[in-house]
């Protein structure tokens, strides 16, 4: 299975509680942090919820 790297580009300040919980579940706790995940539909859905805050890096 392929992997996907996600980087938190914007601050969590001003986010809704649901968005903050999603970022916590992804392990993105501060700006510029990069995490690697397996490319699954669940992870893709979580990224879609906070797409305005994160970037997918190669």
C-alpha cells in the first residue's frame, strides 16, 4: 500500500473544535510538522476535513 505525507501549513488558532480533534487524530500538533500515513479512505477523509490547513507533500 502506498504512503501519503501530510504537512500542517496553517495554525490551528481559530479552527472549530471538530477540526482541532481531526488534527489531533492525525498527530499534527504544530505548524510545519510532517506525518506519514498509509493511503486509506479514512485518512483521505480526515485530510478532506482540514484541507484548508494541510498540504500533501511528496
